[in-house]
């Protein structure tokens, strides 16, 4: 079985069973719908009937034990059975071209058996409509969680979707669940006792007899069929339209029965035609197909168990099979030479017929419609058909009464085949007037009424027993649901406690975080804080160590740091200002702009001097003492010539360091992300540096600073820009030359662990 369907079935309410068919029968007797498994194979059942067998055979469940699962809706076992049996895809439709409602109407009118699957190009779920003989049942699994919807709500959801649906045709083999070995008394062959002649003993109905009876029913004839039939002793039974019987062949069996009990919905021949189907496919099995007549019963034949089984099957299956299942084979009225019936009993035949007709009608009203498409009648005209059938039976009863009296007076001897056939075809086998009246002389009318009352009492008793079983099953379901809900409540309570603990923890963390925040009245984003800030190089004392002293090599690094300050000026108030959850001063000190500026004025002069590169980096080294301020996100004006005309443009950099007069000395592109600096950044920096050097004689160097690393393409771009390679032995290191005396130094700097290291040129 498909794993998803198995997973869905596991969520149904379940209970165990044992003792094979007998155990299953006790569980499904209340109209059970769901699935059963013996660990290997699966049965799908609807209203207690088997609609599909998967991964096994029905016989495997005869003595098996296992688990039954009660479906939340009848549509699910029908749909799962169809999907597992595998259907033939008939057509695909787009809902905008052929709406689902239109397809549903046509399939229902056509008595279709199969299902529709709407799942292609559908994101909201999977939708299904199953059909059995034109009757539709909808189911849907909605959303990612697969929420189950059934009935009209599921169909309405499917009808509102836009997508592609496929129509699958599936053949279902609907059959009743076989009875247990200990419960089916009618399953044993009928035993008879010879009284006078072996040919006169009661025998089961043969195939020929059953077919003749069905044909008589389908043709709508009266009490008897047309045409003679040869019996075992060579005699023939000849009947005419009036229902007479040849005197010489009184012992021969009758070959036709009254069609009234066999007439299905609308009186069409479909119901009687179903009598020709194999016994395994009918609502009542072949074990109930032969009921001995009065004579055979008097001779020792046992048929009570079969009769009781027949009544149970009628309530579960289709009402159309009531008459078919009880129809007997040719039997003798008393197992020997028949005695002529008393003419006073002849009027009782129509009255008894009416009783059985009413009983058949009552059973039709109480029955559950068949799932087999071949057995599905024309439902809309069922009531009209029953009224017409009842009226026809009443007229037939009157005619048979008159015919019986005439035959009794004129012939004076032979018993009516109708009485024999009717006695055998009655489900309760209560028509025994020919024997009991002759023996006891009881009032036939009183006997008939008592028999009817007994039948009604038995029916009511069985109905109450069924109701008891149904209520017991409902009680078990409610108890199971109660236990399930109790477990769910416990789980939810535990989850609620966990959520409350998590809530309290988060509240404590939030409170602690708020305590750590500065008491800021205003906040700015990091970008806004950078763009409005400039850095200035100042000294605690003019008489102390300065950049000029460091250039002249008259002070050391620590002495310079003690006197040098990097101050900031902003275009906004910084009192009570918070940036990124920190005070502004704390935020600024951690920026790459601030750190690079301090390294440039406090460390780089001593690194150049200490490595003896004052000559190769002469332009850069001489410009360091001139640095007065650093503009974050600053711009530099450059001159360009296009088509012989000179124009000025503004070039923007992450950091621009200027002298006291505002002339640009250095520019820097800063990368404070974890991504490497690409080739394009160096190309832009070199190009802009050339334009600045051509427009400003004070420009000494361009810096590319990264907290990650430089891509190989970026290093190649720098090497090409300085000419002769990064490690050339020219007089000036890493120098981008514009003319013989004009150019600038291109420097690559990496930020590591809070410090800065120049990688190009290699000091």
C-alpha cells in the first residue's frame, strides 16, 4: 500500500479484532466504514461491505486477527480502494475550460464509477471526488499540514480552485463480508429425507431454475412463467397466463415465481437481472440461495440459520437482492405425492402475498444503496416505482385468488405451483398453512396474523440489537476520542509551561539589555553618523612633539602619541546621541575611518623611517606632516577635458585627508566587510587618482584599505598601474607616474586585529 495512504489510515480510530470473519462481522455490523488489516493484506469497507482488497486476498482474513481502522468519512475508504486498485485515466480537463461542477453533474447523471483528482498546478492542497454508480463523495487535503475536509465543504473548496484535474475510471468489486464458520448455518448443503420417491425430495435450486425465475421476473409476467420444464422423473409443468397447472404433473417443480418480491427500484428489469450475477457478488451469498419447502422441512431439513442470515444481509446490502436471495429451486410441497389443498384456504394466498409485499417494501426503505455501479438503480424514481410495484402486486394477488378458486372448483386436485414456490421464497419461511391447517384445523387468518406479528417482532428485535451495537461502537469511539483529547490537553499544558518559561527568560534578557543601553535621547544610523563627521589632527601643546618633529626624526613614536589628539567635529549634536545602540564617541572610535587616520599620522612616519624608505616614498613621506584634517565621505574637485573643453567634476571617497588650506593630500577607499576587495575597486581608485594628481599638485597618495584581502585581479591592476611590477627597482616605490615629475604613490593596506599593515609597497 502507498506509504502516504498508510500514514493517513494510522491516524484513524483503531481497534483490534480476532476470529477472522466472525470477529470482523461483529465490528462492522453497525454500518462500519474504514479499513482492516491482518498485518499483510488490507480490506476497505463501506457500510460493512467490502469494496476493495489490497496486498492480499479476502480468504486470508477467514481466521485472521489484526486491526480495524474506522474512517472519519465514507469517502476515504472508497477513494483509497480506488487509488490502490488503480484506475484508467480517461481524460484531463482545465477548470477554466471545463468547470469541476459541470464534470460532476455529467458523471453523476451517467452513473460513473471512479474518481476525480484535482492536484496538478494546485498549491493549496489535493482534492478528490469519488463516484460509485453516479453517487459522489468529496474529500480534500488542504494546506501544507494536509487538513482533511469532506463532504460539501471539500467539494466547494475544489470547485473554487483553478488547475488541471484527471478523471479515473475504476471497477469496484463490491461484496458482503463473508460470515464466520460458526455463524453461517446455511452454508452447509441442505440435507433431505426421502419420503416416497427420491425425485420428490427437496433439492437446491439449479442454475436453470434460477434463470427461468429471473426471466419471468424481468418480463413482468404474472404468477407463473411460460413454457414447460422437464423434471427429474420425466414430467413437465405446463402453465398458462391464468396460472393453471397440468394435473398429470402435479409433482413437478414450478419454474417461475411471482415477480413482485423481486421488483427493484422503479420496477425496471435491473433488479431481477442482478439475480444472474455470481452469488459471491450479491448482497446475500449463495448459502442463502436455497430454502427448503414445507415438506422438506417436515422431513428433517434444517434451514433456520440460512433464513436468519438472509434477513441480516438484506439490511446491509441492496434492497433489490431481497427477493433474489430467497428464491428457491424446484421443490415438492410435501416431499411425496401432494394432497389437494382445501378450497377454503385458497383466498389466503393473496392475503399472504400482500403481507410479503409489504415486508419487501419495508426492507427496501430500510436498506442501504448498493455501491456496485451495476446494481445502482434509478434513484430519483424509486418512490414511484415502489408505489407502482405495490399496486401491481395487489392486482396480481386478486387475479391469483380468483384463478385459485376457479382451479380448485374445476380441477379439484392439483396443488398450485404458486403456493409451493411462494412458501420456499419467503425469507422467514412462515407459510406452512397446507400442513399446519390440515393437522390442527387452526384459523388460517389468525395463523397469518400471528406469523406477521412474529416476523415484525423479530425484525424489531434485530433492529434494536443493531442499534445497541451501534451505540456501543459510538461509546467506544467517544471513549477513545476522550482519551486522545486528554492526552492532547496534557501535551498542550506542557507546551504552555515551556512557552511561559521562554517568555520569562526573554523578558529578563530584554530588561538586562535595556539596562546596558545608554540614556540616549536621540539615535542615528551608522551611515548618518559617518557622513556628518570630520576628524582633526591637533596637539595638547604646540611646544610638544608634532608630525614635523617626527618627520625630522627628532621624537619617537610614544612621545608623539602623548601630545597628538584626533578630535572630531560633527554637523549634529552628540550629547545624548546613540548610534547602533552605543554612545556616539564609542561608535566613532571603532570605525575603520578613525582607526586608519590615527595609524596614518601616528605609525606610518616611523615605519617609513624605520625601514629606510624615506627616499623611495619621498612624496608620501613629505606630505605626512602637512595633514590637518580627515573628511569622512569627502569629495575632491578634479579637472577633465572632453572634446577640447575643460570641465570640473566631484569625485567621492570614503576618506579624504587635507592640509590646512583644504588641498587634498591623500584619498582612501575603505572596505570594512568580510568580502575581498575586487579588481574594480583598484581600477576606480587608480583612475580617480590620476585625475586628482593632474588637477592638484599637493596630491601624494591613494590608499586601498581592506579588513579582508585583495583579490589577485586587484593586485595585478595595481602592478600594471605602477609600471614595471610591484617590486621594481625604480627610484620611487609603487608610484603611478603621470609625467616625469608628476604622479602619486598607490598603497594597499590590510587591517588585522585592530592594526594596519602596508602590503604594497612592501616596506
